[in-house]
């Protein structure tokens, strides 16, 4: 029997596979925001009910994000990711079978429970496969996948709705995750055991790994560390704005700008395309600055200041004509994904690899809870006062988050973990 071929630079194949999973993740979560106008013809959903449905998604997503990080640390990345993507793909299909607001809420809750494990698994995989000096680029690649999924969603979903109906959107896109799970089982394992990695790459990854002593630490003990608290506060603020943008953009274009499903498919992909550019540029720039001998701390902070300074453009969306509003949406979403790519590297920069999954999971959880609460606030404000005040609040979240970085996290460096 012939030996399996070795694939040079296989770590970047893994990053690409993670990007594909992120694309499916965001495609699945964007189904409802894009089809909501069509779905309302069959299932009447008010703005308040829509905010409640997104609340349920983010509640489950946040809980599973925290638990998912721990699951990845216990089960391992290979098995853990298969379980979570299979779960959310089936839940996504269930959304196409419901006939009531309550049923939609339950299906959305189940979708969030599955999707919550995706990003902790990706963070764990990157920490296993990619050295620190390349890590922000790897995060940029897989984070770009989320934007690719969001870019594909409006035109693809509009096409499926026009050719079939809104229910088939969930069935067809749900099948993509099951196909990915089979590819993951075929290709992924730890670098030390992988069948496709070359010996040179294996040595390169091992040589660059920090040989820190693993210290057992309880999950609740993570809250005793100032740097981790700072990361959590950064995440809860910035993600609140992000979830508002991704869940309410298509609805805003329909409700305020008067676009139909075809027109939403034509316009709504543009901001997500810029978001993908933000992921790639953010990841590349931080790695580039480190190659130019800037410290890890300084390179990460520069790449967080730039998007934090850009986000207030969202304050101008409400009063702008449609074309300019799309520009401002695009700038804001570019900035967030630039920001998000760097923030997602911070657990791997600050923590021992044995707790990276747990810390990344906590960050995703509190980010989801921030989005969950902001969704309720958005539903109330949109109903009573329109979108303008929500855009104002969303525009100041990232600058506040950057202040948290400087005042609480302070220096970005590996923290000392001690037994208590």
C-alpha cells in the first residue's frame, strides 16, 4: 500500500478549512435576517419578536461558546468540531420546517447552541498548528471565512427564494455543514499525528511552540486574572455592535430603505465583502509589523487602534442616502472584522495553550451576551425611536473597548498562571 502524499505548508490548508467552516457558520446564521421579509408572509414576526428570536440565538450561542471552549480542551479539536457543526447544520434545516414564531425561536436557539462551539474550535486548532508570529494571519484567514459566508448569503438566499421558497434556504445551506464534517474527519488531526504534514513543517511547529509548564486551573479561576477580565470586557462591548449590524442590516434595508428580496441580495453583500477585507488586512498587518521587529504588544495595539477609530462612522448611516449608507456600513463592518481578527488572537497570545479554548470560549460567550442584551435594546429603540439611536450606540462600543485594553489588559504578553 502506497504512503499518503505529504503536503507542504499543510498548516495553511488547515487555516483554509477553518475559513470554510466559518463561512458556513455565518451563512447559516444569516439565513433568517435575509429571508425575514419573505418569511413574514407565512409567519408574521414583529420587530419585538424578531429581537426575541435573536436573543434566543445569542443566549444559546453564548452558553455554548463558553462550554464549547471547555469541550474542545477536553475532547480535542477533531471530534469536538465534528459534533458542533453536525448539530448546527441539523438545527439550521429545522428552521425550514417551522410554522410559528415559537417554533422559529426554538430552532434558532438550537442553531445557536451548535454554532457556539465553532470559533473556540478554530482558535484551538490555530493554537495547535500555527506559531505565534504567523497566528494573526491564520486568524485573519479563518475569520475572513465568516465574511465570505455573509457575502454569499444575500445573493444566494435571494436566488433560492426566487427559484424555490424561503424554506429551501435552510435545507440547502444546512447540508453544506454535513459535507464539511466529512472533510474535517478526513484531513484533521494534531500536527504530531497528522498523516499529511511534512517532517520539516512538524519540526517547525514544535520548535516554535513555547514549552510552558501546564498548570491545572479551574474554569471559574480564570476570572481571577486581570488580563482575562479585560479581554472579556473588550469582547462584550465590541460584539454587541457587531451582532446588531449582521442581524439587522438586511431588515433595515427592507424596513427603512424599502428594498425587496432581490434588491437586498444586490446590496447587502457589499458591507460583508469589506468585512472580509478587514479580516485579512488586520491579520496581515499585525504579522507584518512583527516581522519588522515591532513587539507583539505594540503590533497588536496598533491593529486595534485603527478599527476602533473607524467605527464611529456608523453614526452617519441614518441620515445618508442609500449609496452612502452602504459605504458607511461597509466601513464599520471592515473595521469590526479588522478588530475581531486581532482580538481573537489575544487568548493565544496571553494564555497557555491548555486553557486557550476555555478563554476563547468565555470571550465568545460574553460577546454573545452583549449582543443578546443589545438585541433587546435595539428591538425596543427601533420600535419607539427608529434606527438612529442604535447606530449611535453601536458606533462608540469599539473606542470604549480599546480603552479597556489600555486600562485593564495593559501589556499583551503571556501571563503567569499560578495554582491557588
